């Protein structure tokens, strides 16, 4: 009865280590300063976890599906989640009674006995630690928060890899278009060189004109080779993201203008900062880690309080295995142990201080993660704003350079301009077209970056 009364008292006192959690707080801006609130043609709300469908590209869809299944960083994060869940179930097991059974057989003789005897014993033991002050429950909850953090870190890894695949893919498509622009210019240079060589052989132009064109052709060929080199490197990086060997991987080249997404860059609504905190998996992981750290402080403090363990055991013993349950000696016992550490050389206090330090780290990490999230969104919004302005300026530059080349060619045909003027106009147009392409490619990559920054969803 005394043990029962003590157990009831312990149940009344339980919960001291599982008090209410202090909610994670961070100063949240009212709105993003770089948000385009005047945009009316926002991208449609994507399917949950499938934001890349907004680009309507079957090749991109396939690449992301393969990366989601085979990427090794995702597999590592998934394995860590499995470990966290196993630790969670291990911590939960401490809340339940533990039951064990044993069987022993012995054969021997005592001093003075002439004949050895055989003995059999079968026993069972039931043990249970009463959760005084909620220490075990707090340990279980801390492990649950760790599992939640691992789950969100897996989601964060998936989002990161998917966004990197998309960014790398758009880089690849930009290189394809860049290579096509250089190839068009190289074809024009070679055609001009062929005509100029015939004119030189006929004595109509100086050898200097031929040499200039030869230099321009060679320099442009070098640019094309550099682009081929760069494309191979990007394709290899994409293969690593997909978890596939680089030597057997490639993506067929395709024209930029043939892509469904080339009509216009999708406009992604950034929403408000408070929504980002709820969507970004890295912020949610940091929040779960903060709650777990709070629980561990309670666990460390509970080490100062008494612990109560209950043990019940019983069994049968007989000299004949066949009579083990019929004609056998029976025994049972019930034990309650209330223990309290008196002196430990400061170990428990050190544990409390360590847990408090972990809580300080978790709180600062949560705040830092939130600040980085806000800055990440602002960076992408700012990039998109300035890139739109650059795009407009580049479009005007391409139109002007195209007109300048046409006029230079006309003047050269009429004999009122030198070939050097035409070459300068061609070189300028090539540079401006490539710059314009770089801006367009950067817009798509910044859009992917914004999607990742807001947590992979909107609406």
C-alpha cells in the first residue's frame, strides 16, 4: 500500500519537466520591400511539392523526378530521418513497463551429497520507472521534435536539390542558345572570309582585310570551343545532382525559343514574411530544434528530483522439468525503490548549464535562419527587379546594334565604309546578343531561387 501511495503521489507531481513551451519568436517584417505588388499575371498555384510544373517543360520534369529518387544528399537526409524516428520510438519506450523472462537449468551436487541433482527455474520480471516530474515524457517529446526537425531537413534538402537541378537546367539551355548565337556569327564570318579571299585573289582588297577576318574567325571558334567546354561541365554537374555517372549522361541541345517557358518568365508572388516562416522547411526545422532544446532543459532540471522504480518478479523452480508448473516452488516479490542523488560533484548542475547553452544556441539559430530566409527572398526579388530593367535595356541595345550592322553592311557594299567598320558592328552585335541572353537566363534562375526562398510554394 505504501508503494501504491507513493506511485499516486508521483503521478500527481509528474509534468514538472513538460511545462508549456515558449513559442519561437522573431521580428517579422510586415512585407517584402522588393515585392512587385502591381503584378497581375501571377503564376498559377502549383501542385503541392511540384512547383517546377509551372515551367511546363517535360525534360525538366523528368530530370527533377530522377534527382528526387536518386540524389545521394536526399538519401543521406532520408537516412537521418529514419535514425531520428528510431530514437523517438526508443525514447517513447521508456514510458512503458519493461517485461522480461528467464529460464535456468543447473546440474551439480553440494558438498556432502553423493548424487548430483538437476534443477530448473522459470521466472519473469516486470519493471517500471514511474515518470516522476515528467522527465521521461520530456525525453520522448524532445525526441519527437528531433524527428520533426529531421523531417523538415529532408524537405529542405529535397527543395534545394530540385532547385539546383532547375537552375542548372536553365544554365544548360542558356549555353545551348549562346552556342547557337556564336555559331550563327561564325557562319557569317566564314562566309565573309570566303568572299574576301576571292576578292583578294582578284586584287580588289588588301591582304589586311583577309588577315582581320581570319583573326575574327579564329577568335570566334575559340569562343565556341569554350562554350562547349562549359556546357560539358554543367552537364556533368547536373549528372551528379541526378545521382548518375557523368560519363553516360547528357541532355540533348535545344533552342531557347522552342521552349514553352520562353514566352515569359513566370511571376511568382512572394507573399508576406509570416507565410515564409510557415513554408520554409529550414525555418521549421530550426523551430523544432528550439522546442527540443527547451524540453532538454526540463530533463536536466528533473535530474535534481527523486526517481521511483517499481519491480515485480516471480517464477517457478523444480528438480523435474515436467513438474515445473505443477509441483514446483513458487516465488514472487514486489519492490519499490525511491532514489535521490545527494552529492555528484556538480554533474547535475553542469548538465543543466549544458542544456541551457543548447537552448541559447537553438534560439539564436532559429533567429538567424529566419533572418537568412527573409534576406534570401529579398535578394531574389531585387535580382528580378533589376533584371527586368536590364532586359528592357538589352532589347533596345540588340535592336540598335542590328540596325547598325545593317547600315554598316550597306555602306560597305556601296564602298563608303571599310570592312573594319562591318567587323566592329558584327562584334558589337554578337556581344550584345550574348549579354541579352545572359540576362534572360538569369531571370529564370532568379525565379527558381525565389521559389526556393519562399519554401517551394505560393498561393
